[in-house]
C-alpha cells in the first residue's frame, strides 16, 4: 500500500464505512450457506458422475411420484413465503404475527418431511435399498437416499431451529434479527431442493 | 459494527481458564500444543520408515509393543510400513500443517492484530478446537485397533480405501477411523474458518481498514476463505467413503473388482470420483498450509528489514490470486489416473499460472531484501529459510505441472521431495519463524537466540540433505511407497538412501534443541518486554502475555498502515499502528 498519504490525512484514522456492515451472526449464516452449498454441490457432482458412468441407470418414477415431488416443492416454496411474512411481521414489531408465521413455516417443513418419509417408505417397500433396487444400477438407491436424506436432515434441523427461534422470540429473548437470519437458512434449504427436484426426480422419470 | 464482540467475563477456575477456554489466546496455544504433539509423533513415524528403508532386516526393539502383527519382534512388515506412512502423512498434513500456521497462530494473533477483544464467536472457537482434538484421538485410535492403521496413504485412494479388509491390514476398522476422523476434522475446520472470516470483517478496531491489516492477518483471512470451500468438499467425500465401507454402497468402487481372490460386491462407482473430490480439497489444502507461512514470513521480514515490502497491495493480491487459482488445478494430481489426456492439458495451464503470483511474491521478498540491513535473528533466519525452501520446492513444481514430464516422475521420490520441501519444510519454517518471533508475546519469556540460530542452521542444512537427494532418486526412477529396495533395480541407490536416513535422524534430533529452547524459555527465560522487536503492529502494544481481554477493556484506535518502519522525522525509527504521532513526510528507501 502506498505509504505516502499516511499520517497527513486527519480522517485516515476513522473507520471507513464497511461494505460488510451486517451483524456477525448474519454474516456467519451466509458463510455457512456458501460452504453448505459447496457440500451439496459435491454430492450432486458425485451423483452426476456415477449416473453418467452407468449404463443401466433406472428411471423408475411414475407420475404419482412426480406429482408427490411437485406437491412437496409447492409446500416448501410456500413455507419460504410464510417465513417472509414472519420476517416482515417481526420487523414491524408484530410479535404475535411473527411467532405465528414462523410456526406455520415450521409446520410446512414438518409436512414436507412427512411426505418425504412416506415416499421413502413406499420406495423401501418396493425394494429400494442403499445398494439394491428392482430396476437397475444399484447405486440409484445410494445416490437417492444420500442426497434426499441430507436435504431432509437440513429440513428437520431447520424445523427444530425455527421452533426454538419462534419460542425464544415470543419469550422476548430474540429479536427480528434472529428470525431474519434463520429465514436465510430456510430459503437456502428451499433453493437446494430446486436443484434436487430436476436432478433426482425429473431426470429419473419413467419414459 | 462489533455487536457480536465477545463479552465474556474473565474466566474463573482451571477448567474454564485452560481447558474449555473461550479465550482465543488459550485456544491458539491449545492448537499449538496439539500440533507439537502431532509433529513429534509424525516425525517419529518418519524415523521408523527411514530406518526400515535402509536396514530392512534390523529389528527395532520395543516396536512390537506398538503392533504385534505389524512389527513382529520389532521388524516392520511391508504392510505396516504403509500404515506408518499413512499416519505420518495424515498427522502432518491435517494436524500439523493445517493446525500450526493457521489455527494456532491465527487464533492467537488475528484478533489482537485487528484490535479485537476476542473472536466473533468464542464458543464456536472452543468447539472447533475440541472437535479437532476428538478427530486427533479418533485418528490415533487406529494404532490400537487389532489390524492397525490403514495402508492407503494420506490420500486414501479408492478402491483400496473403499473396500474392506480383503485389501490388506488396516483397511477394516483402521480405515473407518481414518474416514471418521477426517470428517470430524472437516467440521472443526469449517467452524474455524467461519469464525476467522467473521472476525476479520466485523471486529476490526476503529481505523483498522482492510488495507491496514498486517500481512499475517491477510494471509489467515485468505486461508480461511480457501478452507471454507475446501473442507466443504472433503467432508462429503469422507462421508461417501464411510458409506461405501459400512453401508455397502459403491461410490468409489467399480464393478467386477477381484481382491484377494474375492469378487467385491460393489458395482457402478468410480475411483476417479474419489480423486476428483479429494484433490478438489487436496490442492487448496497445500495453500492452506503455505499461505499463513507466507503471511508470517512477510510480517517478520518487514520487522527485521526495518522497512515495508515493495508493495503491500501486490502481496495481498498475489495471495488472493493463489487462493483463487488453487481451485482450478486439482487435476494435476491425476495426470496418470486415466483422465482424458486433454483434461491433463487443461489442468496443466492454470497450474503453471500459479507460478506467476508465487514468483511475484518471491520477487517482492527478494527485491525488498535487496539493499536492506537485515537484522539476523532466529526468526528472520527461519523467514529466509522459508523463502529458500519455497523456491527450491517450487521449482520442481514446474516439472511436475507438465503432463509429459510428470508421466516419468509420477509416484517417484521426485514428487516426495517436491511436496516435502514446498509444503512441509517451508510451512514448518514459517511456523518456526513465527514461534521465535511471537513466543515472547505468547509466554511472556524471551527464547534463547543462540540456540535458535543453531537450530536454524542444523534444520536448514539438514532439510536440504534430506530432501534434495529425493529429486535425484526420483530422476533415477526410484518409486515411492515401497518398503525396501534391496532386491530391486533400485539397490544401487541404497547409499543415497543411507545418507538421507542419517540426515533425517540427525535433523530430527536437532529438533530437540527447539523443544528444549521452547520449554526452558517458557519457564526460565528472561521476561519479555511489551515490544522486544520494536515492531509496529497491535500485538506489540499489549503486555506479554496479553490479559484475557487483550487490550484491558480499551478499544484501540489505529492511525497508520501496519509497517511504518524507518520513518523519517518520527521519534523512533518506527511508528506503532495505534500511535497518534503524525509526521509530515514518510520516506522509504
């Protein structure tokens, strides 16, 4: 750095306005999202790699499964909308409203997880295992269960976090900031699903 | 701005103060201690390997206590040689080269250098150390499970690492422990890097603009940005590896593999997938090890030269460029793995491009040294040693980066010499430089300079004696990872191996001087003043060692760039960053 303007400028000692002037906790959530996105990316890369390397990759999803996936998508996207309502209510100091909308979001996540687990159990009933299925390449089950399982873990973790945030917020120990930070996480879970649906479901639709 | 600053009170009681401490300084020391244990274990393993290579039929008394199967009667079996090699690499890369320059010094000095009371998230910080500690214990547990540590190397190449005990000893429980340990280590590193980035961006003192941060802080910052993405890929890779091993999936194992006369029940996976995921982490990891050392060395050299580097901005830019490019070159580890030859060409190009910022850095160091009156201390000697090792190790990188030459040199001792010099020895020299420079601040006691200089010359000459002949061996066709060369075409090379082994034993023993110096000065060294090196950055404005809240509750204000040395018209020949002293002109040579 040029040393010339050092000590002569009396304003040089004043902290410059930082472009990153957001609370540290929010920054860390963004950093976590970046890092977690890379982790999901690695899983999806592994899936694509193995799918491309297989000659007998099964495409078993009937219309019913696709409709189920679309219903789950609808629920998850709607819950992204309800968390927006929660953030807006919290920023307007509407504590009851923010509490309500956060819990509704957690409810949406729960519904999503239930639908997902139902789908898992019906697939398991059809004979899909981690390394076995009635249709073709055994790795189908491994990639399906690891990717959707990791996503479901994120959803369940998010539901727990949102519930805790909602209760703590109602008790007055959390502010609108916390709801906003966890809304970022929730949107991220939603966006990941937007990659999972086409890659894991639509590509494997029965033709 | 700094709303998330840690406002934990002074710690009470031994456990809170020294064990589950929230204080970044204690956590830094804990990381340093862990790295110190790991480095001596790792070095001991390398001694065993060097000894076995040269005297394959000589028993090492007592070694059977470590493993009855691996070293019956103290004689290392070829398989156990590979186990030692795996543990040496894993310990050194993860628990020494990642922990010491980055986590240990970064934790201790990053907050102080930017004028913060603590890390942004002290609890995350404590968790990240103790998670690392668990990873360390899980890894060492591989020594006590019945079939010993895995034999697949620190790179854990599939399918060797992905199939069970059919493939050899250590590939049952030992490899599981390895995978779990590294996955835990990834989580710890992710927590750590989140914390470093948030701290750097949010907790800087008034006046501490990004460009006023010392180069060491910049290096830790860039490193944490690399670590945030690199470990995020190694984590899923390790999870998938463990799934392959315990859940019967087959991410990394192809169909029809027969091992030990058993058809493996796997199909559909690809060993190349492991290599892609692993090296996408593995190459940035090299820079996670070396970048902090670059920052530390710059910080120390500037102090010893009593003048700033030729350009602060270009150094920062070069470190960023190295960090960015490090993500585009992972394929150069896989030239011979069966990739499309065209990909090899594509990966070769950015690999050679990395030499540009690396050369710029080196030229800036050398150009700044030119004409300066360098004060010779143990710290500045090790800083110079770092540059020497970095250049010597880096030059062989030119050869390896080109697919056509790499075909010949791949998996020979040439590669071993290359990465030991550029990644291992160079980074460790950075850690030594940092230790001699900062230990007075960390312990409040001065280290012995004479012993430090003796330690330097023995290590410097010793490291070259060990690793330079490796290049010769590699050019002569000596392959790596063999446990003995007696009956091979490599037998004529045995005298070189003997020389290397003797050099390794001596250089390793020289490290005891360092250990003695460290321990002796910690307890009986002369007390360190606040600013023993007449340095300018904020860590030298606080007592040695600093109080629990660093600045005693006062928020420092920063008025200057980090390296105001040889300032004309100033009261002394330097101006502290927090000194309100104003001078009309600043002249640099």
